[in-house]
């Protein structure tokens, strides 16, 4: 009989589990293989190995792609939890080996210099690193332990995170320099009632709705614009005169396309710049950075 204290070993390869989650995300072996930088036949073999280890069929292939079997639907959230737990176990173990190290993430257009400098000045033996994050990567970077603290903009899901609002930041209209609204002192939503606003394909629906102001305060949907793959593609689209966008007050030094300009947008609630860390993180450097951020980053730059 196997003791409860020493359970039977489980033969489950986490690399195969990761392959399964990527196939489940893309619902297509070809696209999943591309995302994993492998070949489709190799990926198929890895999924078969995983199914042998688990003992059930996890995926069904159809003429339209790939879908989860009933067992696969049960296994997917468990698989995602296994991968998260493995990432956290490694991150916590490495952090224990180097307690005097911290990586601080930040979003484009946000200045964290004062708080980072204060942290370095008061902890001269610490390794203090900074990392610019993609506009939609703050939560993932924290939970995957790629960073230990983030100064970024809401909205994003905040479960498992400790979030403190630092200051409000106005939202602006982004238009090409030759647009009819360029150069105005300010505009309202009525001025752009019929202007198409693009969707970003890989964006969280919460973020897409927030930055498109969809629906509008009167309940009407925001005008549909083209679908783009990334923020940079959106800027190119706007520069070509095919859409406008609502965004944070970037300038050309902080990432605004040189052919674009911004106009203050009135009658719209500002976005919030926040400091986010992992719930329950007791690192002395995270605690110290939070103190400096709350003291030095609480006013609009």
C-alpha cells in the first residue's frame, strides 16, 4: 500500500503539458506548432505521448481544426494550474537564493526613475533591474515572476495581485496630423461618434472595450474599425487615415508614431496609473519599492 505521506510517483512531462495548452489555445495543430517553434508531426507525437501518460484522449481533430474532448476540457484548467505552479516554484526558489534582487516592470510612457533611484540609493548592495513591458503584459509578467513589481495602467484583472492607484492620467484622441480634429484644444465623444476605432486581436476584451470606449455612455456601440495584430500596427493604420484611437498621453519620445498627434479628450474618465505586486510577496525590496513609489510617483509627471 502506498503511504499518503509518500504518494505514488506521477509520470507527467510538463513540456508535454505545455504543448497541450498551446494546442488548446490555438485549436489548430499547425498554428500551435508555429507558436512552439516545432513541426506539426513532432507536436502530434508529443500530444500522443501526453495522452498515453494521462490515459485518455484529450483532443479531437475535425475538418475545421482541433477541439478539446470532454476529458480535455476537464484537464485544461488543471494543466494551466500545473504550469503556473511550476513557474512559481522555480521563481520562489531562485528568489530565495538571491534575496537582494528585484526587477521592476513599467509600461511605455510611464516614468519610474525617482522611485528606482531611491531604492538603489538606500539598498546599494541590491541588484535593481528595470524592464519595459508590452502594454498588455503587466499581469502576466508579475504572475510568471518575470518582474516583481509593475507600474502600469488599469484595467486588467487584479485577482492574486496587490494594486495601489498612484495617479490619474487623462485619455487622449490619437489622430494623423492632417486629420480634421488635429490641433483642436480638445474634443468630445460626439466629435468622433462616427470615427472607426480599431480592435487589437491579441488584446484582452476588457482592455479593448476600455480603450475603445465600447459601449459609449449613451449605450451605443463604438464604431467598428479594422482588426490589427499589435499596437504598432494600429499606429500605422491611424497614420494612413483609416481610423482614430483613444489612448494614454504618449508623445514622440515615448512611443507615438511620428505621423500622429494627440488631442485632449473631454468628458471621459481618466485612466489610472497603478503599482501592482503579487499578493503576499514579503520581499523586503518589493516592500521598499512600494514605499518609494507611493511617496515619489503619486503625481502626474
